[in-house]
C-alpha cells in the first residue's frame, strides 16, 4: 500500500528496513499478477457510460533530452522519453476497466480502443476529449450501432494570480481557470448533459498524487518502461480492488459487480502467489513438451 500512497521505492525500503531490490520485486510480481487478473476478469461489463483519456509522463528522461543518433546506422533510443497512460473508466462505478502505457500515436490508440471494446457490452455512451484519432478508432472497433459517442472540450482562460489579476507573460506562474466546457455529439445522440471526461481526469489526478513515478520535478520517475507498466498495473489493481472509493463507499470492483467484497492485502498476496504458481507450472509444462518433441 505504501507504493500506492505517493512514496518512492527507497523510502518504502527504509520504512520496512529492507532492500530496494526487494521492493522492485514486489512491484514486478504483484503488478504482473494484477494485470493478468484484470485482463481476465474485466469482460462483458454492462457499462452505461465510459470515458477515455490519456495522461503524459516520461521514462528515463524527457523526449527532448534523449540523445539523438550521431550516425545513420545508429538506432534511436525508443525505450526512454515521453510516454502516455491511456485509460478508460466506467463513470458510474468508477472502475478503470482498461489501461495501456505507450506513445501517443496511432498504433497505441488503436490497440487501446480495441481492448476497451472487448470489455464492455450493451448500449454504452462514450466520452472523450477532442483528440482527433478517437473518432476513427471508435468507429473501427465499435461499428455504427449499439453505442453513442460525444466529445467534451474544456476551454481555459489566461493564467491568473490569487488576486484575480493576469499573470505576467513568459513566466511559469498563475493558474488557468476553466471558462466553459463545449460538448458535441459525434456518433448517434448522446446525452450531452451527462457527457463528460471529468471522472477519468479525476482518476488521473489520483495517479499523479499516489504514484511517485508520475510526480513532476522529482527523482522518482521510472527509469525502465517495463517497470513503469507494472507499477501502473499495481496502482490500478489497488484502486479497483483494495481502496474504498469515498463516493461509492466501497471499491469500484464491488460496485461494478466483479467482486463481492473489498480485498484485503492478504487477498492480494494470495492472488499474487496463485499467479506465480500458475506461471511456474506453465513453464514446467512447456519445458516437458519441448523435451518430448526433441
């Protein structure tokens, strides 16, 4: 739980008087177990409203600081730089039913929307921001019937200081306050009064606050993209199954009907042990099959 409360790995290691590599092992094993469990259980969800959005973060260093190849035959470093967290939330149960870490490109967006389509059933209302590829991906994977789709564009004014005056130009100060939210129907006739992306944006705020790797201007950012993906899976696993949502009074998984009661940390450990055991058994079976073939 400490890893999902905004603490970096070294602080958790000092708190529990253990080594940093042990904390890294917990992230890898529990994150992989949560990713596998959510992929298997989050199917055929009867969602009425879902929201999709993406959040920026970097791995290793900012994209502008990634060393560029000096020669034509050198490959560009694609494991570091800017990465985006794509996520989809059920607006009513607050369940984050799908997420993907990757670039903000066509391939990642296409895979993300395809994964969302596999997890929801029935008539659903989809809400996104005005990111242009969404409309194409949604039409491609959802078809033209059985859903409605709309976009919400939040309009912000000039940055202001606490006294209401405008901030000085060229200085990183002041806060941009939202002026209005423009909503429009893209496919079908969505309910524009209930169409919003505020729930997924609030979930992203929880990610910023509770996952040290997403904190700006700090040293807790991820240095490895695979560890970054597993840490995100660990966060959303705790968010969906363990921590009670204040608005719901229970966990999103219970509100969505996926689980009967909130999980304890003992249940998380049990789930991780079952995952590791099944993975080990699969490796043994594959090894015996290879010997039999040889």
